[in-house]
């Protein structure tokens, strides 16, 4: 087994009184592809968003490459919290994320979308950034769309821009948040193929998805969540043959 | 023999034309400078209102209420006459007028900017944060450019208002269009003619500015048509607006 890259330790998250995540423990090794499945509202996306603190967890900690990230509770820790927040961009720069609704920047062309992180986060000059961005966009098959604005692109192409934008920063792990859910059916396969390619290149990935075929083919492990908790974790074979009743019910409702 | 007075006589207008043009220039200058500073102040106040710090939010809220709630007439007099007596700050006429216009309009614009910033899809901020951009970079490169497009039309309206409002600066003797028109109307005893011309000059300025704004709006609209439908997934939840 490869060394652990990322670990969630007792992570909990609430919005007001509504507890969305509790006691999440998960260890992810380098090169693993972990797929997170479960009914909608089970906290899958929130779990993903806790990893890079887009939705900061109130409880527990995230350990990334041996460094612990967590926020303090008491108001007395005001300064400590500011300090930790000021450090967050460093963590996020190592973690790529792709969203359900693409979230490409509409006021920038495809290549500018990819260049932004390279120039502002990685400190590359414009020429270097352009070169890397171009290569990154070619890899996802958008070599002929470099100067197109998002409004001129299809959903699948926008999602490719988003993937290129994340990959250009050379992240150590990629988070995919239901990235095919907002796509027209005929475009889904293309994006899934892109993710397969990444997985076979050895990228560490955490994938929240409703695409069961993809999950069972590509994942090294599958996490089944329900009601804000991890119900069971296992290899695709283990999950397919699970005896855990909720996971069974979920899988039979989906796979028939 | 009393000489025959024509009912309408626009000849004095022609004689006073350089004064009127100068007054028009000062009116436009006051409005432009006023809006310029109002945009800067309004942006700062809008960011304060969206801050996570209660104190900043409270200060910004009071600021907005104050300058939206006080008539420009009072504000102008208060700055020009009031401040000298209260704290001995003697600000000349034109700067006083510009400050008054800037404060009043910044109150309105801060609200406009705030709603413009909130109108930018949350996913945009998240995508920026996920890249590892710092909060100010997310604002500078992602949120504000998009909010800017949204607020161009209402900011243009505010500019139009400022042009018309600049007439009020005549009460502290700023030699702008209205003040000149008043003086000349009294001198020639031709109020109808002078006020008509003054009114037309404001009207022309307002029409030209409106045209310019809608042209700008069309140019910016080209890349901002994309609307991302709101997320329907229950997993997606609000994250705080930084700043």
C-alpha cells in the first residue's frame, strides 16, 4: 500500500442545527481512486468540500501530507483562526476540484480560465502560464478552443475547461463533485473517459458520483454514505457483495 | 416712449454663452468627480457590508442609512457652512459640492454594489478559492469583474441623477450652470429663456450619458450571458461570503 496522502479524522459539519456530517474517518493513499456514493442529501458533496475547506468542518481535522488542518472553536482563538485561514490557499493549491456546475469564469476565455491559477497561485509569468495552459487544454481535447469564451462552449467543453484548469496546477489529489450530473447524457461518457485516463495515470482522486458503472470499474475503494455518516467502505467487490442493509437497499434500487 | 419688449428674447443667451458653457463645464465636472469618488467609497462600503466582522457591517450600515436619508440640500449646506463652525474645516465651494455629491451617491451605490456582488454565482467564489487564490484575489479577479457588469446600468442611472443633482450646488455659490442661469436671468430679466436653456443643457447631457452607458452595457454583455442554474442538490449549501 502506498503512503497515506490524505486523512479525515472525526470530521463533522453542521449548518445551524442541521448536522450534515458526523464522525467521518477516511484515509486515502497516494494513487487511490475513492468513489463516494449514497442517496442525495447524504452529505457526499459536503464531505468533498470539507477536504479543501470550501465548507470548513466544525469538528475534527484534515491531515494532508502529514500536516493537520483544523479550526479552533473558542473566540479566544480568533488570531489562531485567522492564521489558519491565511494558510488555507496553500492547502487548496495542492488539491484540484471540479464542480457539478462547472463554475468556469464566464468573463475569461478558456485559456485565461486555466492561466489564472498559474499566474496568481503558482507565480508563473504569462508566457510560461500560456504554454502550460495550452498543453493542459490540449490534453482534454480543447486545443482548438483556446480563445473561446464559455458562453460559446457546450456543457461538456466547459467541464473540460474546468478539469484543465484544475490539472494545470499539478495537484496532488483531484476532487470531483458530481461532475457529470449537469451534463447532457451524450456528453457524460467523454468526461468519464477523461477521468479514467487520469486514474490510470496514477492521479489520486476522490469522486462523488451517481455513475455506478464508473465507480465499480475505476474505484480502488467505494465509500457508501447515508445521513451524514460513512456507512461502509470497501473495494468494489466488497461493496457489491455487502450485507449492510442500507447499502444493499441503495444498490438494488439503483442497479435493479 | 417705452421701447417694445419682445415676448421671447434669446439674444441675451447668446451674449452670456461663454458663461453658460463654463457653468455647464463646472456642473459636469462636479458630477463626474462626485460619481468617481462615490464609486470608490461605495465599493469600500459595500465590501464592509459584506464583511464577516460585525463592527464593519454596522459602520457600513449606518453610513448607507445616513447618506441615503439626508437631503442633498442639507448635506451641501452642512459641509460648506456647518463644518467651518463646528470644527473649523473650511472647504472651498466646489470641493464641498463634490464631497456632498460623493457622499450621497456612495450611499446609494454601496447598496447597488452589494447586491451586484451577491448576484455573482456562489460557485464562482468557490472555484476561485479551490484554485488556491487568496480572498482578495478571488474578489479582484473573479467576483468584482462579474459584479461590475451587473452594476453598470444602475451606476449609470446614479451618474444621471448626479448630473441633475449638481444644480443644487448653486445654493453655496458654486458657479455651475444653475447658478449662472439664475444670475443671468436676473440681470437680463429673462428667467424663462435662461431656465429653458439651462434645462435643455441638462437634458442633452443626460441623454448623451444614457446613450454612452447603454453602449457600454452592450459591449460588456457579450461575454456575460452565461447563467448557471441554481444547484438543486441538497448537499450544496451556503458558504460564507468572505471579504
